[in-house]
C-alpha cells in the first residue's frame, strides 16, 4: 500500500468506528503534515482519496468534514439469535420458487444475486475469448483436466501474493463457478449426517447444498457488521460435533458483515485447535469500498485447514462460470471430486480469463465497478429512507451489492415477496436464508444495477406495499386483542 493510501485508510477507520463523527472537521492538511512528517503532496492525495470514497467533503475556506453519508442511516440490525440445535434444512423448494421469480427479465431485479451485466467488460472479454479459442493448443483439452489451466492458476496465485496471502498454484483447483467450489469442498470434508456450522442468516446456496448432501446445519449468531460471534462459536464447538464451517468473512451474503482481521485470525486458530476445516466463501472480496482489499481468513491459515472458494462471476465474467478453490491440505481430495463430478472446467474460458488477468485493464475495470456499486448503494439507502415507513433497520456494508432490511416486525417477508412480484418487483425474502425458514420480517435488496427513475419508482412501490402490509397486520392484531 502506498503512503497516502495508508493515511487515508487510518482516517477512514476513525470515521467508520465513530472516532470522527458526522460533520466533524478532520485534521487540517497542515496539522497532518506536521504530525506525520509527510509531504504536502502525500496529504493532498490522501484527502483526495477520502473525498473520492465519500468519507469527507471540502467546505470552501473552512477545511474537510466527515460527510453525513456514513452516519445518517437508521441503526442497523442486531446480532441474530438462532436456536442452539442443528437441523436438516427444509428450504430448497422455497429457494427454487424465489430463484425462478428472480430470473424473470421484466421484473425490477432487487432480488437478483448478480450485479448488472452492463457493469462488466463483456465486449473485451468476448474478443479475448475469440482470440484465445482461435489459438488454442489442441492438447490443452487433455492437459487441463483438474486441477485446471496452469496459466490461470498462476495468475490467481499471483493475485493472492499481491494481497499478502501465501497460496501456490498447486493447491488451486479451477471449478465451474464459486458454488461448485463450495459444493466440492463440502463433499470433500463431510459425510452425510455431519453437522456444518453456518452464519445466521446464511447464503441460501449453502443451505441447498447441506440439504442435498444429507448434512445438518448449525446456525451461529451473527452480527451484521462483524460476522459470526466467536465466543458463541467456541462454546458450540465444545458441546457439538461440528465437522466443518461454511462462512463468508468478507461482505457476507445477505448481511454484508466484514470480520475484522483479528477476528479472522482468531476464527482460524479456534477451528484449527478443533481440527475443523473452514470453507471460506470470498466471492465479494474484490467489491470493497474501502481503500484496500480485505484479507481473507485464509491469510491466517498455517495448517492448510482453510478451503478458500472464489469466482470471477461477481467481479469480472458473469456467465463464464469460472471459479476456484485454494484447498490447502484438501487439494488432492477436491481435485478428485472435481474430476468425478464434471471431468473439467471448460478450457477456452479458463484461457480467456487467464489472458485478461495479465492486462492492466482488470484493475481499471475493478475500480470503476467498485465506484459504481458504492454510488448505487448510496442511492438505494437514500431511497429506503425516502419511501419506507419508520421502524425498519438496514445494513450498510462496506462492499458487495446487497442490503439486508429488517422490516417492522409484524410484516411477513414471503408475503411481501409474492405481492411485490405481482407489482413487477423481485426481492429475496428472509426465510430463504434460514434452514428453518425464519427471518420472516427481513428482505435482501440488490443495489447492483445503475440507479434510474424506474428503480426509484419501484422503491416507492415497495415502500407503499410495506406500509399497506404493516397497517393490515396492525389492524388484525388490534382486532384480535378486542
Ligand atoms: C455468497 C455467494 N457465494 C457463492 C455464489 C456462487 O457464485 P458463482 O456464481 O460463481 O457460482 C454466490 C452467487 O450468488 C453467492 O452470492
């Protein structure tokens, strides 16, 4: 990290943790120069970066102030309190029903699991794919059996090195997207009947896999900002036979939680002490709004116990279905599972992505994608504030493209989902993120699409529907009381 980036990051942390609050003046450029013995150019660039990221704004002839953006949203939801027993998830049918609605192209895609395809360099990638396919070595069809293209695995390993994680190409297995990486990992470290610890709420993909493989889910209380509660996890591991953990430590789906580094390190130590593998799903980590890419828990793993799953679906090439797992000591087992399940990942797309990663265009694309998502998050939060009735709580993640909204309690998220679809709007209702179909009063909203009048109007409609449902359920409960 460059010096000005480090300084900007320190100030951003002070803003995020409340040391510097809304409207407060940040140290003047002169003061910072003196305190840190740095050049005027370094301070100027640090402040420019903070302005660009929306943390501070300049008031003419007065100085720099913390913007209201980071503080004005209503308070976020609290830590979840799931039941303290494992369960066989019974949610796959409901998930398929909701996913089908998400696929309808005419619906406003607040329920979608992807950002808008218009935010990706698909034309460039398409040209690269054509070029690569024309020059493909015919032997590659045999040589790229699992673990996959060595050129791509090298590029991926280089990116790990860049953010300080020691991963070698030999432990990487290329998969058909992040979900296959997670499924192969789960099957490599568990047997039917085993218990898998997941967040509460959890990404529905894990719940589907756990249900399909005959596993049991143990939900761990999870804070929307800092992720799973490690004290609870430690207590659970003492009393229950948890075989594996499947977690997102960075921009968790659906909460957006980002575990601080110390907690990631503690998590790895805790699981390592119990010899429990961690399947770490990191598909949103490139979509950070801060100054630096958050490090995964894998960065703290010295025993090869973390299976780090990732993919290009959310950050570069949706539809190409290329992902990977850096599987540590489980690499050979995962490799065999991959060979048995799909033989290999499509060769031309592996080569095209590998060629694209060698160009500086990737970093430029990521920067503009992050800027777009951050701006879209701001628009959606403002829109929620304008159109939703009071009493809701919403998360404000530091990356990714989903928000988690807790509605005033009598509202049923699944009913809202049904009615919203009738009004041409998709959303992801809370119960699909829970093995017991809980979180009824919660919804996940996708802000991955460039903001426009149609989206704003859909938010207004959603707000009205929530008002109507809230009023209806209040009338019913007062009728029942009389
Ligand atoms: C949290 C999370 N993990 C994994 C996946 C799957 O990624 P891919 O599309 O690369 O299979 C998704 C996709 O929605 C996701 O949201």
